[in-house]
């Protein structure tokens, strides 16, 4: 099932910047999504015709936003910190088949949310991973 329009309602992006296409699994502490957008020649994160692994950080951030939206959070947030980023490929567009993009909530205290994120290929090999910290504002979504 293609959940792209639902995902678009959950993240602070629209149009071609909605990179995730499907929600595979969701629970109180994680979300798993998938996508083929890394193979799209019109992917807005391509640079000089290629999609570097660094673009995976945006895929991970979108999975974090999907998780926040699915948990009923109506508070806007900003990605404030990235840490422990690992790259196991140079280009995401070299990966054939769907990407799985996962985000696990590791902390939520009303002011910040911390996540571990991973991007894997269809065989389950880690391509990009790291941690992200979201600073929550007093604004509701749509006001930012």
C-alpha cells in the first residue's frame, strides 16, 4: 500500500520532498517505512545527478517526523542535533530495490525527542545510521 499522502500530512515537507512512500510497521517506540524514491531521477536531494549517502539523514529525519505524527503529537519540532552518523555506502542510488527506513524513539520528555535511525537495503544490510535529537516547540504543526 502506498502511504505517501498520509506521510505528507505527518511531515513538514510537501511535493517531491516527501521521500518516504510506505509505512510498514508502527508501535509505541518505533516506525518502519520504505521507499523507492532514492531511484527517482527527479529526487530533489540529487546533486550532479547522484544521491549521496548523506541524503540518508533526511530520510531518517522524515521517519522521525512520521513517528511523531503517528503518536498523535501535534507539537512542531526542529531537528537540532545529529550524532554518530555512519555511512556504509557512498551513493543511495546505487542500491537496487526498496530502502527500509527505521526510527526508534530513545527519549521523550516533552521538550526533546531522541531517535536512533537506520536505512537498510532489501537484504537488511545497514546503509546509513545515526541518532537525531528533535527540539519540540510550543507551536502546533502548521504554524511554523
